[in-house]
């Protein structure tokens, strides 16, 4: 019970940090974009975004009214004991954060649209489980707002389309999204695996700082090529035109069937919210 309470408390704090404080790498990218944007409309939008970031930190309030659905990625150590109570710890954390941060209640029944009022419901908060060696768990939260999540896309490409087809699919997805996901955006791309697996890889890619390239040099090159291509679209900040449509592109991949080439694109708005921590069995918490 002590460990579960530590997980719950840490999850509440992670949610608070994620929705209030922009990660350093994202804020630096926004500052750079503001300094280098050539469009007057784009400059105005980036200035307003940075002022919003400053005020959120100053008054300790969420940086966006859409505090998103809560998505958690968990890495559970093989010596961290039973994890049977952890799911409930995250549910309780969502309920507490809704009141304590506070968060906008966003979780609704997909058919009746009835709102639970506390950001929980069947399958929400979303928990993705992975297992590692150690006597701790690592938790990362990725609040996903609807404006960006609605622009997600899955493409089951013909392998013959190759790298050029992959690039075209990503660029076409962003062009179709236009200003709806509040650019400049961060784009997570999942390549390979299965249809659902590619979309999950795209979302997991958003957990990596945008100033950290993939360790595979071919994937790192693809990330930079995609970023350049997206910024050539001219969509610009808030869709009003300019050099900076995207702040970063992160790609993750998995091996796939010889007859398929799944590509999942998950878009994050300029508020690239995320926070992570390592929670030890004795209750110690390291915020990462």
C-alpha cells in the first residue's frame, strides 16, 4: 500500500508538472522559432505562445484550457513486487489531479457523451505497460488534447512505396491538419509493427525530447528530412503562415511483415506536454 500511495502521489505531481510547465527543449525551440520567424503574423503568434508559457509558470495554472486525456507510459521493474494495485493508483491520481491542479473534465462516453467529471472512465487514464530490470517503476505522462489527437493518422502503405511514400504520407497528414492542431507542432511517427502498433510508436515518440535524435543514424536522418519538409509547407504558427510549422519530428520503428509498411502519425500541439519520474520501492521519487 505504501508503494501504491507513492505512485499515486507521484502521478498527481507529474500531471501537475506536465500541464503547467513546458519541457525545456520545447520552450527553447519556441524561443528559437520566435527569433527566426519571418512572417509578421507568425511572430505575433509565437510571442503570444511564449507569454502564455511564462504566465502559466508564474501563476501555477495549466498552460491550455484543454488539459487533455491522460496517457501514461509505464516501465515496471522485475523486482518491484506486485503491480496489481497500480492501475487503481493512476485512476485515483487522475481524480485528484482534476480537483487539485485543476484539470478540465474531458473523459466522456463515446456514444452517450456523458462526462464522468473526473477524467476517468473505461480505458481512461490510458496505461501502456512495459517491463524492465530493476526494483522501481518509471512513469511518463503525456496529456493529449483533442485538437492535436484528432489529427492522428494511420497509413497501411504498400512496401513498394518505400521511403518516399512514407515521407509523403507524413507531409500529407500535416498539410491536411493545417492550423487545427495549433502549430508549431511536434510530430511523432511510428514506422512498422502492426496498424495499432505503429500508432502507439508514434505516440511514444513524443516522449523523447525534440533535441535528441534517434540513435539509429538512418532514422535520425529521416527525422531531420521530415522536419525540413514540414517547415517548407508554409502552414506556420497557428496556421497563419510562416517558416515554423513544426518544432520537431521524432520517429520510432519496429520490424513489420514483409508485405506491409504501417505508418502511424501522432501530432502534438506547441504545448508538447510531458513529465516523467522513477519511483522506488521505498517510496523515493526521482523526477526525470
